[in-house]
């Protein structure tokens, strides 16, 4: 797990040093640095200090992982970044739970891991479907309530006329 955390440290460091294309305009590392919040700058400084402390072998592994990341299509990289941002914004106990599940997955054989991941995906998909069904049920209830109110108003109007 330490390697994954360091990977994101390395990622943030390299993201600062590289130039990026945004709105057809190149933005330098200095310009991006200046746009960061003080908290983001502190996080990067802390990450860089942690990077400097790593043994050369770990740095080598991290660089390799980073190059693998950079070779991914931009959509996939952005999806990974967004996942990391969401993870970072989770409450600490939720993050810890996720880390524990990752450690458990790591202990499994590749076949068992794949099965477990598929089960998790199925669970997530079922959960989404249930939310969608629940939302649709609520919409239908709301429609029925509005219809009933309109019907009651029509009946009340007929009675008055």
C-alpha cells in the first residue's frame, strides 16, 4: 500500500514539473504552482520530502509505475485522478476500510482476486440498480400524488359548479 501512496506522491510531483495542455494554451509548471492553494502546495512539499527519503529501489519502482500511468490514454488517467480525488476526500475511517480491503485483495491468488473483484463490481452494479429503482418509484409516487391532487381539484370544482 505504501507503494500506491508514494505513486500518487510521485504523480503530483511530476504533474507539477510537466507542462500541460489546457484550452489549447500551454501552462508552465510555475503557473500551475501559483494557482495551487496553500494546502495543495504544502501537500506537494510533504510528498516531495517523503519521495526524497525513499530508497533508490523504491524510487525506481515508482518511476516505472509512473511511466506506465503516463502511457495510459488520457481518459483513463483522468479517471484514475478523479478516483484518487474522491478517495482523498473520503472520511478517514472510510479510507481505512478501503485500504484494508485492498490489503485483503493483495493476499489472494490472482484467480481469487479476480473473482472477488467481479463480486464487488456486481454488488456495486446491483446497488446502482436499486438506487435507480428507488428513484423511479419515488418519481412514480410523486406523479401519482400530483395526479390525485389534480383529480381532487377537478372533483371539487365540479361540485362547486
